[in-house]
C-alpha cells in the first residue's frame, strides 16, 4: 500500500475512534470523520465506501497490532498472554465503538473482519510441533477459537459494569483452554465466580 494511502487511512481510523469516544458512534457522520481527519468527503470515499467499512478497518488494525505480538507468545493454557490483556484494554477504551459493532445493530463488516483477524492470529501462532490437523483441521480450529473469543468479548461488553480487561482475558483464556475445568458440576450451595 502506498505510504500516503496508509497515512490517510490511519488518520481516518483514528478520527473515527476519537469521535466515538466523545459521542455514540452511530451519531458520527462521514462529514464529522473527514473534518476531524483534516480531509474532504470525497477523499473519504476514495478510501472507504461508508462508515461501517472504516469502522471494520479501524478495529481490524487494532486486532492486527495485537496479533502481531501473538507470534512471539508461548501458549501456556494457564496464563493468558499479555497481548490478549492489551487487546482487551483497547476494547475497554473503545467499548462504545465495539458495542455498536458487535451488539444490537451489529455491523456485519466488523464481525466478519474481526473473526477473520482472530482466525488469522491463531493460524499464524502455530505452536511448536504444529497443530494436529488430523484431529481438527487448522481452519476449523481457527474458526472455533475466533468464535469463542468474540463470544467472550461480546458477553463482557454487555456486562454492567464491565470488569477489568485482565479478568476478561482470563475468561477468554479459560474458555479456550479449560472449559472442562470451569464447567465442572457444582455441588449444592456452591457459587461460581469469575
């Protein structure tokens, strides 16, 4: 991608995220975004068809930054990687944007983009010794993990008040690596805690 195109897209993405922190993302217009980015509307449309495509690209870029770190992570089933906590901290900082994208009138473009990005993270983070493709094909594993992670993120965004990103990272990691341990039957009188 041409450096100028990349810079313009980055400015548009940041403008959208800044505006969405100030007011509901659904109230942010293309004109608002273009003005904040210091460009005109026609330049916006040279890069994006609409606000939802920009939103998908902005959130995908954040997931890509987090995913770049995943290649250097030792996948310990008991300890969520710091990059997962960092990514969830980004989501918490932009919770209203992610709520708009993933809950209620969700953006199909954003959901497809995030699922693809999380799936790519898993594909690229192949553990030492590789995946057992005979047990579960890699693309099926990636899709399952992406669905689980997005499910945890969506449920976390719906909670009021939202728990800290570090706790949500533990939930996501437990959902991936330890459902048998976390879903054990309760004895009478026991309660489940995060």
